[in-house]
C-alpha cells in the first residue's frame, strides 16, 4: 500500500495484513547474472524473460515516465529503481500498520526467502543475499522507533511539511524521558535547513505522538531531494533508534480538472544522474584470515564520507559468494552525510555445506547512487 495520507489510512489498512508485501524486488545485479545474461535484463521492452521480471514496478511500464522514479537508462538504474521503490513502500506500509494499533492487529509479510533464483517479494534471495528492503523492514520494525508517516511521495514548493512525530514502543515497559531530534538536509550538499527537538515518554506496547514538524518546502529552490532524519536519544544522550526518509520536491501537472504531483527532474534517478560521482573506500577492521568449515567470524566495515556531498544508498556486497558461504550485515543501503562515519558490523560464515577447505578469495563491492564503484579482495584460509 505504501505511502497514503492519514485520512485514508483507516480505509486502506484492515484488521490484519496477511501476506503483506509491496511488489516484486530485484536481487543485486551480481546475483541476477548468476542465472541470466546481462542482455536478458535490459532493455525491458519486449523482454522474453518476463517470468524473471514479472510484476516489478518499472518492468510493468518500461517505456512510461514514472512520476516518482523516472525511466531507467541501464540495468543498474533499473535494479536500483526497483529497490528504492520497495524500500519506500515497505517502510511506509509497516509504519502505517504500527501507527494504527490496535485497529491493525498484525502484519504477516510475504515473503522471507526465495525457493529458486528469480525476482520476487522475498527479502532474502536464493543466494542468501538480503535485499535492501530487508534492512528497511528491520528498521521500521524496531521495538522502539520514531515515525513521521509520509503523506505524499512528491512534495511541492511552498507546501507545509508538518508531519506528526510519533514514538512506537513494542517493549512491555514504559520508555521514559526520550528526546527525538528531527533534522532535514537539503540537496546534494546536504545543507542542514531544519532542526527540532521533541521530548516525551511512551507507554508499554503503545504509540504516543510528541508533536509536529513546522517546516515548509522552500518556495524557490533548485533542489529536488531532501532527507529527514529522526534520532531517538535516551537520558544519557545515547542514540537508541534512528529513522530516515528520502523525499522528493516536484511540481504540479494540470490536465483539465486533474491535478497531479510529478517530478521536476525526471524522477529520483534523473536527479541522481546530475550529481557528482564521489569516491569512497571502506576500511575492513578485525578481518579474519582464516574461516574453517563450520565457523562464523565477525569483523567491521567502516565508511567515512570525506566528500562535501551526501552519499545515497551505500550498498555493501560480496559478489562472488560460493554455495554455503554467507555474509551477514547489521545494516546496509545506508546514507552518509558529509563528514559522517559509519561502522557496519559484519560476519562471514563458512557452513559445512560449502565443501571449501582451501584458499578462498571474495570480492567485496561498495556502490551507491552517487559514488564510483569500489572493490576489494578478501583472502581467507578455509582449511581445517
């Protein structure tokens, strides 16, 4: 169901969301190329491999300008458009069901993992890779979370951005004396244009609204993209929850009596094409040198944004994982403000199904909507 206005939420969400899903989601390109050739993925028009792309949002309208995302110009944009569409939709759907407790008594998502290589609703594909909406769902389902439920996929210049900021608490104890800091960063340079603090508590298994944002979309701006970040801090000033919303500033299209919100920059991806490609390289901390069969070892991946631009949708992947070897991450597809540093907790697992007992070389890939593709090689001794 995705983003819906508050006035329609009661009508759109039933007592229980069974087989809740948003749309088909594409795995990373590296996994798609394990069962299809690249020229079988793009272009979409007259694609005879329809069973691999059926019901995907862009694949359903391959030659039509989508008002929010635009039209993909290559397979990489196609996959990222599908991913971003799923992230925004999943986040909105789960957050809206949580805000409507106890009218909505639960949400059974569809589905966790694939039974064969394909595009599907699954969060984990056939090869064991968590798609990006897995991480969006994880954040939206956090036991304690701040939510500012979006009302429109495209905002308009001069329009009030006065969303309610609510705390959702699934713990069985009251969460007291919390501070929620709302910050808005505008455009490629992520200029901080707004900050507001809310203070409050939320009871056990409850929702409590703390107040409203009181910002307005700039009337005259050349920017078409902004990000809202909500940080929840405890009494010690520690961040205990964080939420983010990527938003688009568009324009009004009139056709007779019909008024439609449309992009002013050929969608998210028309905007990102104009952005500078930045260079960012992760540091691998405490990386193991050995990984015998039947073991799992932890390490960290540290990213530092030393550029003057925001980094959007930073993706960490190992593109050549063999059967039985898994990479686990506590977060992925992250945004990095200029000067910001993030450390992702990771682990590699060599299951007994891998039959690997000698040297293993893995290709770690870092990619984003506006960075140059970066790769590193990890060498592991898997002998017992």
